[in-house]
């Protein structure tokens, strides 16, 4: 039974498609690196010639995206803590 399970796990691992490398970094990379990369690009003198408004709008959008993600995670954490408190209050 264990050998059969190991066989199937190995077969699935072998046949599972790999993620393509899109050059965007690791999937678990924090949004801070993206924001810092954009802000570093904005500090270069020729990075936003003639499009300063668009560059600052993009930076603001990235910042809002990061904050909304963090807010969503905080909400999930609060929901989990509420569920745990309710469970302990019921005695379970």
C-alpha cells in the first residue's frame, strides 16, 4: 500500500507541469520588492521623461495594491481568531 502510494506520488510529481519562468521573480516574492524597484526607477533622471504623472500614478497604484493585500490578510487573520474564540467559548 505504501509502495503504491509512493509510486503514484512520484508519477504525479514527474508528470506535473512546471511553472514557466516569466521573469517576474518567485511567486512568493513580497510586493515590497516591486514597489522598491519602481521607486528606484523613478529616482533615475531619465526613467520618466515626459510621463512623470503616469509614473507617479503607477507607484500609487502599486502602493494601494500592497495595502489592500495586507488588509485582506489582516481580515482573514481576524476571522480565524474570532472563530477560535467562539470555539473555545462553546467548550470545544
